[in-house]
C-alpha cells in the first residue's frame, strides 16, 4: 500500500475463500530457522481454464534471493493441478521489481484490456500459458 497509497476497488472484494481449492491456491514461503513467512502468492480461477495471480510479495529483507521466482514457479504447478491452462495478473509502474520478474520468467505483457482498449501506461498486465 505504501507505493500506491491505498487499495483500489478490485482489492476490497477479495476474500481468503477465493483462494481455497478447488478454485484457487495460496502459497506461503518460509525459510528454515526464520519464524515469520518471507513471501506468498495466490491464484484464483476467474474463467474456464484461466487463473488470476494475486498478492505476490516477498519480505524486503529476503528480496534478491530467488524467492519470488520460486513462488511463481511452484504456483504455476499448483495452477496446472487446478486445471488451469493460462494465468493473468496485473501490476503497476511503481513495481519495477515485479515487472522485471514477470518479464524474466516468460510472461507476456498485454497492452490492451479484454475489450481491446489500450491500457494506461501505469496499468501493467501480463498473461502466461502454462499448459
């Protein structure tokens, strides 16, 4: 929230149940000997065969250790297990680390929304086929 100053309308409707199997999954990254989680990420089904990735985070003290990359790789496997064949996600221009991660791990940047309208420069969307 500190990068954007608050939640947008799409965030207020999210509930933990949306990430429960069989329609979703939420992963928590832990490091042996460290009591608190160091990262997490969720996926939820939003259409037939399509999942939306939400809430990827890595504790700032643990960034640059490959945790985000590992979380997304494991999440893709979980998503396949849920019967998903494609993933989508959104991020913003204030998260260059996230953009770099997605670009480095084979995500395709989308420049148009589902209706074909150009996305604003600050609204960054990605998709990835995982089947």
